[in-house]
């Protein structure tokens, strides 16, 4: 059973082939020095996706604090 955390959010990896997705999964585990349980693998619209949960970190929080670029302009 997964531990509940307010900072745990779903993430995904995307590749064009099953082999590419597997490579990304291994690289993702190495990048974060952990083993992620990929909970849902799907093929849709020509791409492979692997969904997993990861706790947000300080870099993610910086992204959240930055207002999104809506493309709107003042004028």
C-alpha cells in the first residue's frame, strides 16, 4: 500500500516504442536513484506512456510559483 502524501503527484514518461519507454523508465529510476512502480502503461495515438507517482521537490515548487505564460498581452 502506498503512503499518502500531499506532495505525491502523478507523472508520466512518453516514448514512440516499447523499447524506448523501457529505456526511459530505467533512466528515470537512475536519475532519481530510486525504483518507481510504473502503475499504468498505455499505448495511445502512436505513443507509449508509463505513469508513476513521485513526490514533488524544490525544483517542482519553483515551477509552480512561476506564473504560466498564457500568451495574453497587455495592450
